[in-house]
């Protein structure tokens, strides 16, 4: 394996789909693997768009993050007393 093959090659994911790490995948499989990754992302987007807004990943994650932020603020306030 040459040093050029050792560099990381990461294809970004999308919200609920993790990044694709091609680092240890033989180069002749990259094109097909990237196409499958993009197909997964497209299917995920289509599936998310078919859900009611309150059940979509973006909405749920924003809600959870807001709850965590509120909890952290309340905890800080409590400990400052």
C-alpha cells in the first residue's frame, strides 16, 4: 500500500446518515459505493419529506437540543445560588 492510499477519504453524510469512510475500501469500489451512499441519502430525504413535520429528524433534533439547552441553563442557574 502506498502512502497516497493511506490518506482518509470521507464522503459527508446527511443528518441521520453517517459519513462514508472510503479510506480502507479498494479504489475500484469507490464509484459504486459513493453512488449507493447518495442513493441512501436520496431515499432518506424522500422518506423524511413524507413524514408529518413533527416526526422529521430535523424537527425532533431541534426540539431535543432546545430541551438540553434549557436543562443546562437551569442547572447553571441552580448551581450559582
